[in-house]
């Protein structure tokens, strides 16, 4: 197993873990919630998957991960901005 394949598998596990994180947080809250770690795992997993997709030269995979990465980055930025505003 080469390094790129290991990166791809690790990235996919990281990306898929975000749903488990969201599920556990929602069960604990007794309602559907989106914890900050969901967006962190989305951002990290998507970034690594995009790197893997570029290495594989897969345009469908690249477009899918790049567009998702924009959404995850924006949501993570909004969370950080709102937390910063709440602390001041």
C-alpha cells in the first residue's frame, strides 16, 4: 500500500467520521444539532480528499471535494467569527 492510498483511506475515514460525531451530538442533545467538530472534520477530510483526487487526476472527485470545501470553510469561518464576537 503506497502513501497516497493510505492518505486517501485516512481522509475518507476522517470525512465519514463527521456523521458519527453529528449523530452522537444529536443523541446527547435530544435534537438534531451540528457540532463545531462536524465542520472541522468536514474541512480536514475534504482537504485531504481533494489532495488525493488531484493526485488521482479525477475531475469528478476534484469538483465534488472542491465545491464542498468552500461550504465547509465558510461554515467554519462563521462559527469562529460568531464565537469571537460572543467573547467581546
